[in-house]
C-alpha cells in the first residue's frame, strides 16, 4: 500500500465511522483513540471494568470462513486460544468491559475486514461487502464503542523505552510469518492478544489485568519464555529472573508502566490498549545485553530474527532516521498510534524526572 491508498482508506473509514482519526505530522491514520485521564495513566488497570468477562454471544453478523480457512492452511501452527473481547467502551471515565471469545472467531469477523479492504484497494476499488453486511446489523456509530455481533479481540501493545547509559531508546521489531497477520511489519515490542492465563479462566480477579498480561508478554517476547497454552496457575511466571528484576525496578520507581489510550483500529474494528514501559535504570539494558547475562534479551518466534531496532527517541527526526522512509506504511495502524503516544509520554516523563 502506498501513501495515496493509505489516505484513501483512512478518509473512507473516517467518513463511515464519523470519528476523529489519530494524526501525527500531518498524516491521519485509520485509528481513533480514547484517552485516559491523567490520573488513570499510571494505573493501567483503571481502564478495565471491574465486572469479570463472560462468554460473548456468537451471533456474528458476518463470518469469513474462506479467509479463516486460508489462514489455517497457510499457517498450520495457529492456535484457537481464548481471548478477551470487547463488550463496550465508556469514555468518561475511560472504561472497557470485556467478554470471552476465541482467536479464530476474531480472524473471521475482524481481521477479515481489513484483509478485504486491503485487497479491494490493491485492485483499485473501494468496496467492502463483508463490512457492509456487518453494518446492516450494527450501525457504524455503535460499532466503534461496542463489540456487537463480532469477536473484537482486545490487543495490548507496549512501547518499551529504556535508558542506555544516559540515552533513552525505544524498541521496534518486525513481525515474523509465525503471526496470523501483519507479518513482516514493524511493531512495538511486546505486542499481544489480551487473553486469560489459565485454561479455565479460574482467577478472573488476577487474569483480567493489563499489567499482568504485559508482564507475561515481556517475558515471552523479550526473554523467549516458552508460551504456556494450558497453564493451571495464573502466576506461574512471576519467579522468572527477568520478572523478579523488573518488579524490583518498578517497586523502587526505576521503571513504570503507563496506559496511553485505548486505540480502535478502524480497519479491523478491534480495540488495543496502548501502553508504555519506561525503564530509567541503565543497568537493565546493560544486564540483558551482557555476553554472560543471566537474563539475556532474546526474541520469540513471532519476531523476525535480528530485526530488533533500538533507536534514540528524544526527537522525531533522530528516531525515524533508524527506519525506512514512511515507516507508518510498514506498521499496523494501531502500532503507529501506540508508538507515538508512548514516545510523547516518555519524553514528558523523562524531562520531568518521572
């Protein structure tokens, strides 16, 4: 997709959903942002409704069996895990209520909408029959605040910014072919599906937690902790040495986790919680990159090997100089928003000394 097609898609979706797209440096992106209050930003779980998620209604308005089948055939390692899905978003104060769904239903009802639109644009058409079918049942104005009649699996994306001997840097990496979609595209690290930890969702008070999920994915995507698909204990990873160290830094206020917004990707109609992990202690990066590290930095299979870029982020030009031109064309739209929301907050926090 080129800049012309990207703008056309954004304009089309902005008009359809009558919402304000996220914009940066004069470029509008096909996502809209729901912002937390300043008080909520340091309490990431404050944007989650306290009501525990229950099973979503599987009465889907549009279901693309063909797209799902093609993915299953081309990527046989895909797993139909349980997901937290969107019930509704309330804006003031910002709260999101969740439901329980499955990954394959998300692919067939949400990821398929983006795939259809990208294919149409590539062929020179702006038509989306599956999206039109969906909106015959759900008004566009309702779709951006409610997960009605689709499996709108919630994602979490975390921009990690760290102190490298006095220079603050942000981490991006490219997604591998192991991922169902967005393969080869740059993304923040870690990025994840928000999902129950235990196979039977036996501890909702602990598992329905953004902080808990980010901790787990930091270990999986940055320290290559094996993914546990049938965990019986919700806290099985909390004694991992990298987790113990990060927790020590957070307890001593040398690291912080913030929520920067709930991002709704208009291409997929899926929400994503945008977060920032800001690490002030320079020993963290020195330790994880040391040749004899006891907690070596090591990406998982979902990341292209040797694709990690750590770039100084205190100015836009310096940061973007480490990436190809028009980086946003090589990123999922929600990742672009998460990146800039995180960079802006990180700069603010660094300048005021956290």
